[in-house]
C-alpha cells in the first residue's frame, strides 16, 4: 500500500489530497474519489481511502478546503465550510479533484466513482448534478440538495444515498424534495434508510444519539456493504459499452 | 429474459465453483394450516451437506405460482433450504385479479395471516438439514405484508425481507417483541404503497425498537421483481430489471449478515 500527498490546483487555491493504492496490483483499475466531512481531509477520510485501496481501487481523498486545512471540532469546521461557498464552488473544487484522480496512469477513466460523508455526501451529489463523467456516487449521511433546472438532463452518475432516518440535519421533507428532484431529472438512484442519526459511519463522533450525531456499527457495516455491491454493479460491466 | 438468464448463470457458476455438483431437488410438501391443508413447495440442493439456513418464501396475491417456485429454486441454488408457503390452502392459484383479491382478502386482516405463516415456518423449521437458528422469510407483495406480520408476531426468525410488500404498522401488542431484522425493498413510484404509508410503517418499526432497513428504488412501481408484470410502469405494476437485481443483491448481503457463517458451510 503506498500513500502520498498530492497537490493539485483548485482555482486560485492549492489542494493537498491524499492518494493511496495497492502497488501489488497492476493494470488499469477503478478509481474512487473520497470527499471528507466537515473536518477536512483528516484521518477519517484518509482511513476510508485506505480501505478502498485495500479493495483494489485507486483512491484519492480530496481536499475541499485547500492547503490541507482540517478542523479539530465543529467550531473550527464552520468557517472552513462557509469559506468554500455555494454549490458552484463546491462543484468546481470537486471537479478539480476528480480530474486529478482521472489523470493517474493506472486509473481506468471509464470506471470512476465518488463517495462522500456529510459535507462530502452533499459534494458528490453536486458533482453528479453537474453532469460529471462518473459511473456512480455514494452519499453517506450527506446533506441532500435538489438538482437545479439546468441539471435535469445531464446527470450521468448512478446515485446511492445512505441516510440516517433519524438524522435531525436531514429531515424527511428534505429527503423527499431531493428524491423528487432526482425523479424529475430522470436519474438512476437508490435510497437506503437506516434507523440511526447523523454521522453514523464515523466512530469518532461518539455514541450519544440524543446529540443527533452518533456512530452506529451496524449501519456503518451495512452501508459499506451497500457501497461495495453498488461498485460491483458499476465496475463489472463497462460504463461505455 | 436476459436478466433471468444472467441470474441463473451467476447462481450456477457459484455452485460449480463452491460445491461441485449441484443437485436441486424439489417436492410438494403438504402441511396442516388450521382446518385446511397447505400444499407448499420445497427446494434444496442435495449436494450440500450439514445444516443449512432455511428460507420461507411467501407468494404474491396470485398464490403459490411458478414465479414463487422459481424464487425458491434460486434460494436453493444459493445453498438454502427454501419452502414456498401456500397461504391459501390446497395450492389455490388465482386466474384473475378479482379472484386474487378475494383469496388475499379472506386471509388478510384478523389473525389468519400470522397463523398461516407460522404454520409454514414451523414446517420448514422441522425439515431435516435445516438449522433452526438460521431462518429467514421473504415475501412479494401480499407475501411482503405476510412476512412483516410474521416478524411483528415475534416469530423466531433471524430476518425478513419484503419486496414491494404492503407496509402495515405493528400493533401495540407487538411492541418490544420483534426479533427478526427487517429489510424492506420498495418501489419509490409504487401507487399501492404511498409515502404516507411508508412513513407510518417505519415510524411503527422505530417505536417497536425493531432493527430495520428500508431501500427505495427509483422509478420502480408495484411488483418490480416479477418479469410477468409487464413493462408499462404507467399501469402501476411493472417489472424493473435494475431494481430486481439490486433488491436480490441487497437480500443476499442481508442474509450474509444474519446467517453469519456461509450457507452450506
């Protein structure tokens, strides 16, 4: 397993992503972009990238904040997220990370997916909405936005949404608005709900459900398995037959 | 049906790789169900030795027809002992939707649904070669409702899977006794199971402290797993190949979790 920090341009900011792959493998293979939560490209996002590399993918953990900035707590995270700005910037920055991953020589450019957590879940949805060349995206407890009118005919990526049914940050009305938007857009989507709250894949957020953010081992395992089965479908058949 | 062929090829390939010669044997199995006799359909792979998980399959409102039997065979090919239940008795199969509505209506509501499903489960559990601690139930449409009700009754089951089933709400007497883990595979555009019905069911499961998962598939309407449902979603009933494959995979993943050790040892 080899890991490296890779710098890439993201508008006028320099991003510092984390690239990991299993060097024992050869030949083109699928690439997976990992977009971090509110805390930036920190240990958690990197651990997911390592797991994906362990499954045989080339994984790039994107740096959406620039300069590899990370937050130690929610107070520090808030200005970093606000600093990224609206959906346009989110899409541009995610597209830069995607282009960086696609440029890796052992990445099969026709077999690329993106996954994201919380803020990163929202990011990969926006990336899909922008019409990015992707086989699929997976959102884990992500914010669920609605595709805009300009997005309605251009979504290419298949979409898997893994959601905590009791997530106070993403209420049922937001879920329905998102899914209705995806229907209008004619997107290929699947939506999975687990009986858990926000942040359910992240062991670092504790286990106090009353805070609205808590780890849940079963939902973590199940959503990871759902992602793997989704990847099996996406990557087995060529995406451009 | 390329999709079906693909499913079978995958199943057969898995068998050939894992266990040498698969030998799916099937038989009609009669069992008592109150004052009527049920005629179920049992399928298993005779090449598998040792205790295997048992999976109950509950039919659509049509009754125990060829579609249901095909699912039982598919499960047998995965290494499970599968019993397709006969919820109507005497193996009755409806020829028209009117007849199906009558047959289902006579069983739905009241306690008959649960007691008949329990009779089928007991029959499967008693089969030689079935591990009584590794049992699940799956059902389609009417059968989806049935396996939910079976879970609500507190039946000793590792899990249940509903495919485009009617989603009922557990009653007060069911709170706290649901042992089975629950996976619901739902067509998002199913006109028979509206968002309000979905929400009421999930809220009830949460109140009952059940372990549940819910999956919605884009554009899928009622009966999305059944190739005999046609391909006109505007009728509210139609086959959806992607949702069929994905929900079957979700079930396989779910079984992988609840049966822990691989099927067939």
